[in-house]
């Protein structure tokens, strides 16, 4: 696999690289990102290798990520697919400067266009579900922006599966722009999306992007059990360890999984990061595109090594065993031999892929 082995995004015709470049590390505003020069080198290397799918958000590093990306794509905008997001707070104290509602969506898009130095956004995500805005308002506002040409495709992130399914169905029934992509946290230490989100995305034609595929760096082997005493600090303005601790990635279970990743990395003569990313890239029954966000060019180049790493069946089974989750009801019940038997009359039946 290479960065120029392009995929169509879900059921859309948009062609994107199988690995997206994340820009949450672009800018030093939060105290742990890459400066402008290093961010530029990371971006240039991604594009040189054939990458075309860049992920950002209006609030990343307080807007610096979008501004830097706008500078980097100048002169080659048409060759880069830019995905950005709205929803999160950009003006503390103003209740309408955050959330999923139409006013914030339109305001955020106008501000993002200005920071990016472009007149259209390829893919706009709802960043996180606020539990307040009617789905009709969200989907109609997406459709209006698509019809105006300011946004080409709509996406959604960090939202319950039942709500996403409801929104996609509504768009289909009303003839509105559908959702083309779903962004979720997914890695060896966060697999609960396998219960509802991944099956839903497959059925409804959503391309899946995985944020934090290295579990906030835990799967790289950079933390030990001594780090478990670290308090949960500010996830944005603190250190990278603060991020891992505050979002629940730095746990004893996660470190056990990281140990298993390290052992396989030693067998393969590769880095733990490459092993963890290769697992994500080759999940059976699902196409998941990881988002790579690196702080240095060296880290980014190491991560790209996952593209040509092939894990054997034994290694994949060991990783699955170390990180597996219970799917719970009704999934486990529906997989019981007795349940399958009474649903199929004992016959062997399968649905073509």
C-alpha cells in the first residue's frame, strides 16, 4: 500500500489517500505541537509521497492549524482534499460560538475559509454531537452549504451510531446532501466502535477515519507503569502525557496491549507505531483510514513505514486477543450457534461482500 493507492470516500466519488495527514500538531499554541517549519516539512513529505487527504479543525491550536495549512496549500489547492470541522468553542462566553446549530456551522465555515485561504471546503465534519440541535437543522444546513458550493461533502465525528443513522436516513428521504465520512477514535486500545459505529458505516456507505490510531502515543511504547501516577491535566494546554491521561488512553490495560505491540515489533524488526498502524490498516471486513498526526518529521516518516508492513495471521490473532472487547447484547446473542441455527434453518447462508 502507498499513499497514492487512492480510495473513494465511502459511497462518494471523492478520491483520497488511505492515510490522512492530521494537523492537530500544527502550531505550538498548546505547548506541544510542531512549529511552522517542522509542520511544513511534514506536510511537504506527505504530498511528495502522493498523499492528498489532510485533516484539520477550526479549533486546532486555536486556529493556527488552519492558517498554516492555508499557507502550505497555496499554489496547489486543487491537488489537496481538505477536511475541517466545526462545533467546538471558538469564543468562550458566547453560547452561539459552539455547538452543532446552523448559526455556528455557517459562522465557522466562513471563518475557516478565511484562515485556509480558499473558497471551498472539500469535507466539513460536525466535530462532536451536542445533544441539543435537531438533526433536521444540521442536515438542512449541510445541504445549504453544499448547494452554495462552500462545502462539497458532509461528514460527522464523535456521535452515537443511532443518531448518525437517523441523520443519513433523513438526508436520503429529503434529497439532501448525505454524510460521506465518519470519524471515530479507533485503535488497539479503543475498539468499542466495532459494536455499532463500524457496522453502521459499512451499511450506510460512510468512509471511516480513525483519530488517535496510536492511542495518544501509548501504543508507541513511550509510557511505562510509572506514568500511571500522572494526574489528568489539561488535554489541550498541557503535555502529551496530559492528553493521554485526560482522555483515558493511559491505563494499565493500554500498557499491557502496548507490551504486546512491542513484542511483535521486535519480531518484525519494526517500530511499535508501525505495528499498531498496520493493524488498523488491515482490519477484516472494514476499511479504516488512520489519521497520522506527528510532532516531528522523523515520527511521521516512521509512521509511514506501516504502509508496507504485512503482519502474519499469528501476529494479528495475538494483537486481537490482547485488545479484544465483548460486543455485548444483541451482538453476542445473535452469534450463538442456536440463534444462527433457528435463523437459517440449519443451512449455510452468507451475503456477498
